[in-house]
């Protein structure tokens, strides 16, 4: 028989580590139905018939956060065969609060007392036998980080599940409250599920909306119950919910007083507290954070000898995908007698290998960045970053928790978007998902390099302005969107537990790094392969003087490519006659030609940048590669530089200063690459919101590029006063209006902590 | 007085928690209940890190001002 075991516990109690210990790599990760809360399920190592269900980290079973609702619905409706309640031994009092609620569910339960190594180190003493007899439930010591005790916990849970052993539930409530709840139990008997009778009664006493909805009580029953509650509230002089909360804590204090001896006097600062005094300090907090960030970028993306990320990516691009992989396929294709110049050869080498290679090349750099971020997360510093940045972000209507996704997005937008999951409030999370890819990610850096090099003489200010525009776009979007009804309201109050600092666990950090990296590689293997093939097809095929086929081959046939045809093509594509090449006759060029008028008002209404922008949807670094092809770079002598150094002259000749800048702005801000769009779709979990996000980003990019080109051009004297600049000024005024107007005023209830109502 | 007026290093006892039921309930689940002793680990322009029941909770000004000590 299959056994289902649920893993429940507070956030930061080591639940994920225990789950990984128990299931190894046999995990299935998905979403809970209808919400973007991660659902993790796995088979117990060595027991194919035991399924471990990891519930989200929660503080209680009240219906306030999505996580709580999800966990509660699972426990009550799915009725797992046993619960493993993981309790942080260094913080027993707060963790037992959830335990008291879980005990009411009458499901066989074992308590895994985690972090016992730390408990001993702190000099605390926990009498597990006493704890166990007080709670009426097995307590097993555990140290998930050191992988000690996990097997005992699992075996105990299986045993309990098989024997259906439910311990003696301790009486948590006392006196009047106990009586009141007993009376309600009487009223509910026959209506509520027998097994959950006491749970239901307590929830009804708390006036829990979800439970009341479920029970459908008749109005006279409702009145009887309400009378019982009111009488109790009156004599206790408190509301029913607080009464229960207080009783739980009173009970817990009683338990811990007998079973736990603290090695440290109450109020004495722990090491974590001492570190926090410095790193979250009002004055030192920000400079310390800036220094940490600098070190991370120096290692992952910089150009120094410590920059292992850059070195690894260069190696992948130049050697693995520059020589080894194409060489490998050359050998295979050669053995199969597939000649260069045939359709199949082009599809494999130019389409798939080149397309996927361009994306995979970024993986080593990203892995280094993710590794460093995972270390910061594991140590506990990321939570502090959110706290330090909250002060600043709150001014713009965003929560400090939105900062971490933006930070990750400077490496790659995909994990950046995924990192938005930690934001509980639904509106804040959607807003973050919509804006976080404005940050210039690693793949956008070559675009910046190309424009800075070709047009601005390599000025470092262009890169600085790109980051400034990215952050500015996030902040301005925050202010503007917050004034619309869908996003209105203060950012949710910032309440966040700061886990104690600890030495990072190697396995945990590597696993987190790999999970993020792998989700990126998987997309590279699906979306990017398909879109690379499409782009390759469009660029390789075309009609040359009435003949359809591979344009490269057709161009070699002098009976087809007549002088007259070349002249016509040069006119049509607006290029010098010497520069005409096969690409100009491709389908892609025709598509670009049709779409290019859209970009005319932005100063780059030529088919080449249009096509580059389209290929940028596959992966942003493709933009520079496409420019290389379109600007006729002859790759016979040497590889095109990452920032397209060899074509700078030709690019410069084609653009005005502001036109090139506007091109860069548009490409930095518009719809991100397909991989990131996929991530947005997953996080939004809703087609309408996904399109809204893509539409907003592209619209924002268009408006900003329009203003930069037209108004900027007017200011620099690039072009005179006319329709463009007038429209630009109108748009700018509109933007300012959106920024300063009085927005939609939500009523008090919208300023809530939770996202439940928005989704329920 | 509200918790926001405290300086880093001070230890106090919570007297009362205000605000909507929902906010109060959430705070109580995190360990902020009347009678509980808490200490301020760090403070920056009203945002606080509070040591309560052996863990550290970061609170912004709007949340901290609901806790009377």
C-alpha cells in the first residue's frame, strides 16, 4: 500500500534540507493547483511506496497566506497517512505554535527536532523524553544539515502510518475556553467530519472564514455558536482568535519550562545578533552590501584574473562551442556524407549548434553567479539585503523583497523572475515579475558594448547609463503602475524572519545552484532550439531572382545573380551595391523590411536592426551576432569579437548618435528573450497577465526609446523641431503626469498582508 | 509607546498589539504577544530587527508602530 507522509514546519526550520535527505534526487517539482506556490513531492529513498509531500514553510494553519491555505487544504482534504513536523530546536517556543495546531488534526505525527548540533553548541538542553510525553507524540532528534537522524524520523513516520497510531492529544486549552470549544463540538457533531471535530470546533470558535464556509451551518446553529463565543469573549475580555493564540502560547511555555533548559540568559545577544548589529546598521548596511555586490561581480562577470566566471564563459564560447562541438558534428556529418552547403548541414551547424551554443555559452558565468548568490542565501545574508533595501524601495511603492529578484536578474532574467516567489503579496509579486527583466542581464552586455564601441568611442558612461535606465525603469514603473487599480495599495508591510547565520552547506548550495542553472539549460534545449531553427530557416532561405532555395547557394550561381538583379536588390534593401550579400535576399530580410517602419519613429527603421531585434527575442546576445552577419563581416580571417569590434565602422555609418542609443534602450527594455518570457508565464500562471507583462515591457521600451530619439535628438541638435519631437514632448509630459497624478485610492482592506483573497 | 521609538540594544516587554485582526494574528504567530520580552537588534529609520522568542524578525515602521511596549 502506498503511504503518504507530509512534511510540515516553519520557514527556515531546515525542511528543504530534510526533504532532500529523505528523497535524494527523486523529486517532482510543480505548482499547487491554481497558485504559484511550489509543490515538491518525492519518493523516500529505499521505499518506492512511500511518498513524501513537502508542504510550504508556514507559521500557522490560519488562512492568511497562500502557503497556509495550501498546506491546510492539503492536510484536511488529502489526509496524509502521517505528518513529520520539523521543529527548529534552537527556537522551540515559536515552532511549537504550529505543532499545537497540527496535533488537533488527529493525524499520526512525529516531531523531528532539528538543529540539535546547534542546540548542543549553544549549551541548551532539551529533554526529548519529557517533550514527547508532554505533547503526546514521538520526538526524534535530528540534524538535517549533517544528515543525522533522517532515517529514524522516516522509519518512525512509516511505523505510525502503518499502525495508524495517534498519540494522546494534550489539552492545550483550559478552563472556560475548553468548555466553550466542547460546547461547539456538541453543536457540530454530525455536521463536521468526526475525525476533524475538535479541529473544526476550534476553527469555528476563531470565526475562521474558510471553515465556516465549508460547514454551511444553519442559521439557528450559527446563532447558538455565536452566543457561546461571545460569552467566552466577554468573560476573557479579548477576541476569540487572540484567546486561542494566548492559550497556545501559555501551554507551550508550560511545556518548554519543564523540557528545555537554555544555556544563555534571556535577552543575551547571540552571534547572529552581533553580526546583524553590523551588517544591518543604519550607516554601514548599504556600504557593506555594495562591497559584497562588487566582489560578486568581480568574480562572476569582471575582466580580472579573479573573474573565474568570465574565464569559464570565454572557454565555452571559444573552445567548446567554437571548436569542439562544431568539429564533432563536422566529423559525424562528414561520415554520413552530409556536405557543407546542404540544407541538413545548415540546419544542424548554423541553426541548432550555433543557436544553442550562443545560449549555453552563458551558462558557466551564470553558474558562478548563482553559486555565489546561493552561498549568500544559505549563509542568511540575502534576507538581510531585503531588509536593508526595503527602506529605499518602499519610497517607490516596492517592497525590499523585490530587490533580490532584480539583483539576480543582472545575471539572468529567468532565475530573477523565479526569485520573485518569496514575495507573499500577490500585487507586489506581479509588479516585480513585470519589471525585473528591465535590468541589463549578462546577455544584454554585448549590445551595450556594440553601441558604446561603435558610436560612443567605448565610453564607460554608456554601460553606466544602461544600468541606470534599467533601475530607473523599475522604479518609475513601480510608481506609475502602483497608481492603477490592479496594483494600488501600499506595499505589504515588511515582516520577515531573519534566519540565524550559519556556515553554508556544500550540498545545499550546489543543489540550489544546479536547480537554477538546470532550469535555464532545459529551456535552452526546448524553446531556444525551436526558435533557433525558425530564425535559421528564415535567414537561410529566400527567393533570389525568382528562384526559391538556400540563398547562399543561389548566390553562387551567376546565371541567377545578374548585375541587374544585384542593383535591384541593393535599391530595395537600401545598401551599397558592393555590400549586397546573400542575406539581403533571405526571408528574414523581407520580414524585417515589412516590420521596420514600426521602428522608424525610434530612429532605427532599417531592416537590419529590425531583424537583430527579432533575433534578440531568442537570446539577447544574438543581436550582436545578427549584426555581424548583416553587416557583412567576413569570418574567414577571425571570429567576430563578442562586442562585434570588427563591424563598428560600418554600424557607425548607418546610425545617428541618438538613433543608436534609442536602439540600445529599446533592446534593453523590450520583451525579454523567450526563456524569460517562459519564466514570466510560469510565475504569472495566467495568460492574460503574461501578455500584459510583455505588452507593458514592449510599450515602455517603445515610449522611452521614442523620447530618447526625438527629444534627445532635438536637444543635441541632431534634428530640427518637427512632428517627432512634438510627439516626444507630449509622451514625456504624459509620463510625468502618470508619475505625479493622484492614483486610485484603495480602501483600508486592500492594505492587507495577504494574497489569499486575490486568488481565492 | 510604540516599538519604533526604541534604540538598538534595548529590551522591553510587549504590552499590547494594535491594528487589524489579520495583522495582529500574523504578528502573534511570529511570537509577538502581550507579555513577551523582546529586544531590538538593529534599527534604521523606523525599520527594526527584533529578537523575539529566540529568532530575529525584521519589521518595517508601519508594523512596528502597532506594537506597544
